């Protein structure tokens, strides 16, 4: 039990650390890097260029021929991927452990249901044994009875006991046929 509690604590710590870190990475990756305007020929950074010259100071190419590449925002795809992984993986691990927990709880409930059914069947069998012994005594008394009214009363009691035995047997059959852990 102590090991299970430690594992749950470790899982919570893992999720608590990974989720915020993943969210931060996702947010940072969306900001991207701000690129700079560049020479179309060599890629020279033209930040601060005011159009004083029509040639690149690095390669000497004319901007009318090689062009100027506009500043573009680039996304940090690697950071976005790691951020998503740091959010999704802990959630999947947590879902896996939660499903294991539910499975263990269901197994325990099934075992408890089986024990209850077995106890009910044992109690019913004990009642049937007592009823059978009492029925045999009633039959012996009826056979020994000399008065017709007493014999009729004993016959009625014997019929009642036989009905009770049938009810107990049907309950045992129903409990034995019920799937373990099934709902009643």
C-alpha cells in the first residue's frame, strides 16, 4: 500500500511539473522569432537601412536586381513540439494510472460480491439442512398420528416445509447462476 501511495505521489509530481512547463513552451513557441529585412542576394541584415544606397554593403548587389527580403516572423516548431509532448504525455500517463485504479477497484468489488454470494449460499444450505431435518420429524409424527385432524394439520405443515425447501433451492440456483460481480 505504501508503494502505491508513493507511485501516486510521484505521478502527481510528474504531472504538476510537466504540464506548466509544457504550457510555457507552447506559449513561447507561438511568439516566434522576429526576423530582419535582408538582402536577397546574401542575406545581410538590413535593419536600420533607410534607402541611402541602392547596393548591399556586404555583397555589392543592386537591390533592384537581388531584392530585399521582408522581415518575417518564424515559429519555433521544435519548442512547440516539445511543449505539446510535455502536456500530452503526462495526461496520457495519468489517464493510464486512473484506468488501472478503476480496474483494481472493480476487481476488489467483484471479489467482495463473490464472497457475499458464497456466504448467502452457505446460509441457505444451512437453512435447507435444518428444514430437511424438521420435515423428516414432521413426517414421522404424521405417520405416528392416530387422529385425522392432527394428521391433516401435519400434512399442511409438511407442504409448507416442502414449499420453503423449494424456495431456498431456487435462491441457491439463482445465486449460483448469477455472474460474479454482476448487478442484482
